[in-house]
């Protein structure tokens, strides 16, 4: 008999929305980012290397349909009756003229077996005319818009060259949720300059926002990034959770201060070994998640245990 979750788990969230197994398929739709093309900045965020989360089938020379069909083949071997969410993941997936965006979103939804969209973007790239369109689209299909928030500290956002403030994240999340659209946030724990108590306080700040889902993962140093060079020159500025148990306890402290109804999509992320500098725990994502659940039981912990309205 399976153990009950001590937190609001994403797989259970999907079961409430769909009577069948659902898997996200990542897409690279060929977009860029205002923090790379000179609109907001150049070079992107100091930690960013998009190769870390693009599967082999995500190639910009392939159409949206081709990428989805190849992704379906990969997953259908195990679950032939699986349905799919088209996940616009790479770079900023609302950073284009609205007609081009509509074309790509609707191409994805036209692929057999695709039952919804997940759109990853930045909080400074959500114009009202696009929100108008997404509000109508949300009435017809499953839709989740995920914003890269990364930190609630403007000082840290500036340090990692994020190109927007936390206030912009807050505004975008509120504007999107006000349209009835499920809204997610993405956070990185352990950015340079963050300390334990400030990280945990972040959970309380985010809990005041109308977010449906939250993605959490540890800071990872990736080859070829500006942050990797910064670490090489000033390693004392970084705390990389070399011991996985330290990170696990931090995550649990964080989750205890999180609003109980927020759906946690993940706790960790693992970049390809050939790109990852640190931390390298030698464990798969599900193994760390299992350890988190085990440690929560040991601590008699659960999501929202220390949450205050």
C-alpha cells in the first residue's frame, strides 16, 4: 500500500485533472530571450545553459509537430495510452508577436494525444493582448503558465543578471491568475548571497501570491556559464550543498512554511553529467524525492506545518 504524500504532489494534481496518465513533452520553439538579444541584456542569466534541459528531440530545425511526435514515441514504449502536455520550455515562450505565438501553441494542440499546454516564460514578457488570448484558450484546454521567479530578492536577481525585479514577478503572477489561468513559479535555492533563513522566508513571501504550482531546485554550476567562471574565481561566495542531506533539510524547512494548497512540481533538478560541475550527488531525482519523504516522516513534517496566514 502506497504511503500518503506529506506535500501537495504534482502527479496527484494531474490525476485530478485527467482520467489517464499524462506526460509533459519539452519543446524548443525557436524563441530567444530579452535578456540575451539586447532588449534587457546580453548573455542571459549567469547560471543559464539551455542545453541542461533540452532532450535530444528538441531541435529548432524540427517543427513543433515533429518534436511532439518524437517525444510521444519515447514515452509510448512504456505507456501506449499516455496523453501529453506540450511544454514550451526553452528560453522565453511568450517573447514573440502574438500571431506567431498563436500558430505555435495551436499547432501543438492539434497533435493527436496532446491534451494541454504548459508555457514557461519570464514575468516581463506577458503583454495584455497575449493574456486576452490565453484567457480564451484556457476555456478550451488545460493551460498552465510558469514564470521564472528564481528569487524574491532584488539584490540577488541583479547579481545573477536576471533582468527583472521580484515586483515584476508578483505583478505578472497576479495578472495571470486574475484571468482564471493556473499560474506556476520556478525558484532556485542557494543562489549566491542567499542564506538559510532568507531562503525559508521566501516560501512565506511566495505563499502570498496566487500560484497554483511551484518548481524548486538546487543551484547547479553548469559548464560554460558566467556563474561557473565566478565560482572559479571566488568559490567563497557560493554554498553548493555538497551534502545532499543538508539540502534535503533545507527543502523540508521551506515546504513547512509553504501554503498547503500549492502544488509542488519538483524539489530537485539534475543536469547532464557532462555539463554539471557541482553539486553531483550521484543520485537520481526519484531517489532524492524518496529521501525527502522519508526525512519528512522522521521529522513529523508536512507542507504548511509552519505556515501562517
